[in-house]
C-alpha cells in the first residue's frame, strides 16, 4: 500500500504520547496526524483517507469506548486500535466488542504497535478493494435486461439451459443467446466467474 494512501489518526489527550507515536509512525514511513480529543477528531470527518485510528481508551470529554459507539452510529468502518493503561483492560475488551480490532497495554513495544498498525492498514485496503469490486459488479448487473437477469438467476442456481428455458417459457436457443449476452456484459470468462460475482453481491448465498 503506497505511503501516500496511508493515514493513521492518533487520538490521545497525552501530548507526549501523541508526539512519540507520530514520530514512530513517520519513521516507519506511515503518515499520521494527531488529535487531542475524540470530538476534535470527529469534527475532521469525513476523511476519504481514513485508514486507521489509534485511540486511548480513557480520555476526558469522550472516551475511546464512546468514540467507537459514535463511529458505529455514523456507519464509519475503520480499524481502531485501542491503547490502555494498567487496570483498563476490561474497558479495552469492551471496546473490542464495539469493533476495535486490537488493544495494546502501556508501555508497549514499538514493533508491536507497528505490526498492529500495518495489519489494520492491510485490512482496510482489502475492505476498500472489496467495496470497489462489489460496486463494479452491481453496475454490470444494472446494465442487464430483465430477461438476462432471469437467466443469470438460473445459471447461478446451477440450472441447465433447458431447465431455465422451461422455467421462463422460452426456447433453449433463446436462453443461449441471453446467456452469451449476459456473460459479455458481466465480463465473465466462465460460469465460475459468474458464480463468484453472484457471491460477492449476494445473489447467491454462501453456506
């Protein structure tokens, strides 16, 4: 993932810790910005480059736990790493129930933090790629005619052309034409490609 696409948001009321984390991440070629409070961070949204959040669990104004709740309310999906002091582990565990992907106890090793951040960034990159792929496939499906969608439904359900023809009250030859057209519009090189696309957009449920 290119460094210009990475942006880690550090949220902590401890200025020394903010500066330390900023230095650590930038030394590791990871771009970062810091906020002294969760409300200050929320005021900066929306941010298209929101890649990862590191937040202290215990802060004035709004705790890390409250921040996670707010992000969930706003439907903002971003990996959150929670930093916790001694005695705050139960809070950190609670934070993971609200969507945090990791928690680190102070004092933590620099490499442990960097490993957690890199994992979060890779996860976010994968999510972005999946969202883009799903939107692309949905766009192709939207370009299909109603009859082509009917044939698509039959194909991903595993039905043969003759069965689809019978179900739709058309000839097998007509099904073949619709099938060729939809394979072209869907940019599917094979039936397995078509099934994979159907799984991605939820046309075909996985067991």
